[in-house]
C-alpha cells in the first residue's frame, strides 16, 4: 500500500509538469521491466546479452530521439548545405522533463541484473516506483537500483528520519530560494545583455554569480530530494561535497555531481578499459567519458566543449600527477586555480552560442573599465554570503563544536534553524517569480 500510494503521487507529480510524456515513459518503463525479467530467467549467455541489448536500445533510443534527434538533423542539414545539398533545417521536439536521469536509472537496473549484482523486482509497480520516485526523478541524484532495492521491498519510517529529512529539505530549499535565485538574477542581468557593451568588472561579477547559482541550485535540489527520500524511508546517495574547495579538477569531480561521476566510471569508463591499458588509452578513455558527460547535459555543441575542456584538464592532471610541481603550491592557491578553471568552463555551459561565449571571454580579460561595479547592498550581501558559505571552514568548526556542545542542544538548535529557513524560504517563494531548477532541462 505504501508503494502503491507513493507511485500514484509520483505519477501525478510528473504528469503535473509533463502530462504529454507521462504515458510514453510509463509504457517504456513497463516494457523494460518485462525485458529485464526475461533476461533474468535466461541461463544462456547469448540470450541474456540479446535481452540486455534490447533493453539498452529501448532506453537509449528514447533518449536519442527526444534529446538528440533535433541536434543531429540540424547539424547534418547544415553540413549538407555547406556541400551545396539542400537548405538548413531544424527539428523541434519537446524534451521530457528529467529524461537523462530517467535513462541512466533504467540502464543501471538492466545492467546490474545482467551482471547478477541484484535480483530483479517481482512487481512491475515496484519498478515503476523506482523509476518515477518523485523526489529525485526530475533532477537526481542518480539513484542506482542496488542502493534502494531493499527499501523498495521493505523500509522503516521513524520520527528521526522525519526530523533529519525535514532539516535536509529546508536546507535545500533555502539554498535554492535564498541563494541560487538571487545569484541567478545578478548573473542574468549581465549575461543576457549585449556582451560587446559589457565591462570587465560586470563580466566577472556575472560569472561569479552564475558559478554560485548553479552550485546552490543543483545542490539545493539534491538536498531537497535526499530530505524527502529520508522522510519516505529511502536513503538516496549524496551528490555534492563542497566542490569549490577542491585543490584540483580531479578532486572537483569527486565532489561535484557525485552520482553522475560514479555512473560514468562504472558503466562507461571501466567498460572502455579504464586505466588498465596503456597511458595513451587511459587518456583517451578519460576524455571520451567527459565528452559523453558533456553531451549528456544537453544536445548542443557548447556542452560538448564544456565536457571536452574538463576532460582535457583531467588528462593533463593525470599526466603530471607524479610531478613535484604541485606540492610546492600552497593549498589556498591550488583551490584558487581550480576554482578559476571551473569558472572558465561555466562560461560555455551558460552561453550556448559559441561566438557569444568568445565575446564574454573577451569582456572578462579586456579589463576595460575594470573598477568594481556599484552593486546594490542586497546583491553585495548575497555574493558575500555565498562566498562565506562556499569557502568557510565549516567542517573544522563542526569538528571543534562536537567536543563541547550538548547533543540535545545541537539537535534542538538544528530543528529551530531549519524551521526558520523553511518559513523564510516559503515567504520569499510566494512573493517572488517562478524560477525553475537549472537541471530540470537535462
């Protein structure tokens, strides 16, 4: 009854945002459940591979059609036009909300059952719940079937889970409403303008604001999903671990969108050969994975460039990881360099038209009118607060406080703090404009 109720709520939640797609995904998920069931019954390896292949083709086929068909047609027609064949054409296809997250979760189920790492579910409704589970279906974290297989069959609810979940949800909502949205307003003010008129100081403020926006927006959604999951008795994996304090791009990807990085490693990087082959092969595998990661984010060349840039940085770091050069750089400078490189990559992530991105880079480094722009007191407060929350020594303070703060007092303070954040966020939310999560479109 718990699962049936939650499935109904989850389907209603998805249909509210994408009513035209809910039945397509329902039918696909139901078919995929039976394909994997046939796979699990087979003993012959060739038949198991056949069923797995059909399942993968079904799921990747949906993703390819809805997300990449238009991109393919547009680029192919442009290429043919350059060769003197036909006129440029475009194909507009509506994108189902959260299709990339949906596809990765369906793939983990079929692949893990094929590998005999998990047993398949007996009821199709339980599988539908795993795929459509509303807290995380839209924008992650990517939840592998193996991590919640037991909880789908049987889970415990408790007041402790309720308290922890509400605290985490309130924190995530506050990140989105009180930090991400105001940072986004600052970024949009300059990044939606004419870049030829943009001063260097305006460009840097806009990029810094967007850098904070995408972090607090996405990690805020993950916090809300994890909190709601905890309330419902599910333990979703962590997705962020203060990525901007990383001392390298390699460390950044261990802290940013953790579930995507782990998925790419286990289902793409390792099957490609990982680091088992030659150094050259390892570099190629690494770069291919990040090209795929960029394309996963969106059917546009700017995302491919973003993935290729991160892949190149990771290849360079791996090539020189045994060098002593890095050891001579102070830790705060390593953090600063990594943060700078991540910011540079966010430019092409945010600005889809490549010529516009180049104009924005030019504005960043032209240093024309480089004096600090006159921000409003509110905007300045938001940026300072975002900086302190991002780079503050919170882990060190937490460890110190654990030694002398009474646990009961700490829990009470946390609950009061969460209630305050929840109320402030709700007041802010109902008085503001609609501002969707950035990762909904992926």
